[in-house]
């Protein structure tokens, strides 16, 4: 009989670093958390499993910064996300790697060059004094009572220990929090948001393609379905890149044969999703060339290095962002970030469900959504925050994630003067500090 388990011998591992603040995951939330903590004077280490910073913005090849603006009316936009997001946009402008906000009905995205962004993020973190460790993955956690005492990591150099005073989990999947024993939800009634493989097309006629609405592109894809093409999704996101003739496509939909979403925490399912995503990319290339104006000569020039994940673990915090709060545009006094992004649900079927907030409206995210229940020195930020499944669909995009990360990073740094206890941070002082650095806690039309 083959063994089903193997005992791993106990061993001593070297201590690699003992930062004030450890940020795990360098997506939009992690970048903002690390820069904010370092800006506040904390010795900050940012650990990332991939070979570049940016997470979904670079590794997945997203192509559009969403959630930064709300629609006020037919002509005007309302900026909802400020602070480090503005710095990032300014840096992208300096290297001609960003376009002005682009409206798609009541949706607003900011197209950017995902390749240039990699270098911009290197420069941005360096300028704030963040120490960066790439190709390094958090694999285990040591705890004592209500405190995380060590995060074990592995990379090409082997296994090592990090001994931070405060940790911000921006892994997207809540890896550190889950390994520490924090409670979490995984979807609702077995349903998770579907992931997508994203890719770029070259040789696109930007003038003609840029005149298309999302509804018109959907109509083109529905004609392809009627002609027999088995497209899993006809609701699309197309971002014209600052590079002429290049478009980012967010159009695939990765599900199991039974029509349910993959569990992208499971290695076997994640592997199947990666392969299915690449199969879909070639299908969509064919369909766009045949059915969508401006894409007649389009060709895939690259595919995201990993699947774009919308939802996995939602870590339990002291507060929970609820669907009712989002729908009511609740503005709690303890908010540390705002969002106006619609409830964007990638569920079963070819369409995407959108539930929009009233024009110019927004809601606030409480500080407690970032403070992990049962732990004093552990915070979360990004799409793995404490939220209901339905509410997370509105707060998981890049803009709000940066705002959450900036709040978590500043809060982590502030907690160093309060026994490394996130709950002891004076919230009014944290809110004032955020606003001093340009964060927006009460969006108003200028």
C-alpha cells in the first residue's frame, strides 16, 4: 500500500529579515500598502511570488485601471480614489504609458501599458524606500496567541523566516491569514466568481475599434455564437493600449465542464484553468478577426502569465462589508476608503451582471474590514478583505484595492507606536493622515 502522508522533519531555518511591516503580495493593494508604510517611516519589506511587481495589473495583463472614477452625468466624472493612485498615474504619464479615463456607458477605465508599468512600480517602491523580495512565496506562519510571530517563505535560496512586527496580507487569496488560522469564506453556496485569462492583440485598427461600444462588441460575439462558435462569454472588456495598434482583452471565462467556476485555490483546478484559458484565447482571436470591426488583422502578441482571479478567500475581519451597505451607499464614520464601482458579478452564463450605484454616489469601507478577527498584528487589503461574496464584487478592482492598501499600510505603520496592535490605532488620526496624503474619504465634485 502506498503511503498517503510523509512526515517532514523539524528543522531550524535562517531568519532573513525582521522588518517593522511585512507586506505579502505586490498587486495594487500590496504596492500601495508597502509604499504607504515606508512613507510613514516603517522599515517595510514587500514579498512577491512572481518576478515583477503589479500582480493583476502586470502579471495577468489587465490593461485598465478600474474604480478610480465614478460617473456624475453624461459629461463629468467624479474622482473617488486619490493618494498613491494619483502618484502612480502621474508616473505612468511621465513615460507615456497611460490614456485618459475612457467611458463605456456607466463604466470608467483608465487604459495603461502593462509592460511599462513593471518598471514604473520598481521606481515607485524604490523611491519610497520599500525593500522588495521577488520570486518569494509565503508558505507557513507561526503564531503565539493573537499575534503572528513569523512568516516562513521559500525561494530559490531555500526556506527562511521573516519576523515582522505587523503583517499586511495582500496576497489576493488571504494566504497568510488563512495559514495563521483566520476564519474565511469561500464563495456563497458553492458559487465563486469566474476567473479569466487576459491577453493582448496587436495589429488592431485603433480608430475603428475605439468607436465600438461594449454593447456593439457583445452583438458581434453573439453573432459568432449564433454561427456555432462556443464562446463562454460575450460580455467583454477591451482596453486600447497606449501603444498604437495594441488592445488588452478581458473576454474569457474559465469554468468546469459542469458550468461552475474553478476553485483557483486548488492546484489541479488552477492548472486546468490556465490551460483552458489559453485554449479560449485562440478561439477569441479567431472570432474577433472574423466578427469585430478593427480586429480583422489582429494577432495575439502575449497572454497573461497567470489566470486573472476575481474571488477566493474572504478573510473574516472585525467588520464585514455587506451587500446592503454597498446598495445603500453607506458612509460609515470609520471608513478608510471609498468605492463607486458597480456590483460586477461574473457568474454562470455568457453575460456579466452589473448593478450600478446612482450616478455620483459612493460608499465607504470600514477600517474593521482590514483588521483580521482574532489577531492583533495582522491586516488584509485588496480582494481578500472582509466582505460578503456579493459586496466583494464591487470593491475588488484596482482603484479601491489601492485605496485599501494605502489605508492598511498607514495603519500598520501607525500601530508600531501602539504595541503593534491594529485595533489601538486612533482612527481619526489615521483618517487625517490619509487625507493629508491625498486619499479621498468624501468624494466631491470639483
